[in-house]
C-alpha cells in the first residue's frame, strides 16, 4: 500500500479588515494547491496563538479561478507573513498587516509552504 496523498488542506487564515479567524480550503490539482473557499470558523475572537497550523504542507499555493473572496471583506487573494508564516486575506496592495503577529511588510515572493490544521 502506498502513502495516501492529501487532496484538501484546511488552513487558518485571518481577515485583513477585521482579524476574524477563518479557515481556507486548498484543493490539490496534482502538486499545486488552489484556494477555492474561505469560511468563518467556530473560534470566537481574533486573538490566538502566533502559530496556528500544525501540519506543514509544501507545493505551490495560489487562488483558484472560482474563488469568490473573503466572506467578510471580499479580498480576492491571500498573503503569508514572513515572520510567523500565517496567512491573511489580501487586497493586492504592495504591503500588508499580518493579523497574527501584527507585523507590517512589503509583499514579495510566492507561497510554497503552509501550516494546515487538517487534511482531507
């Protein structure tokens, strides 16, 4: 028996506007991972650990064509903090505020590793 390969990743993500905790679903298309939906979680509040995911996943991470955006602020993409590695939804501007660490920075590079809470 071979090792089962995950087809979906559930990754913590916070809304850039409100800081609300959300969960993003990334679906595998054979090596790359596409963010196809973001939903609110059952976790109240915006405070939490600085490292939310527990399973490291590698590949190319990008937004699926059918992605309709953050359910709160309608941002159509995501950005990863270079300090804490967590994801925040993103408007496409040249800089961002990480809603986990509070650090601001310029947006550069690609996302190739995420910390997921669950796989499916």
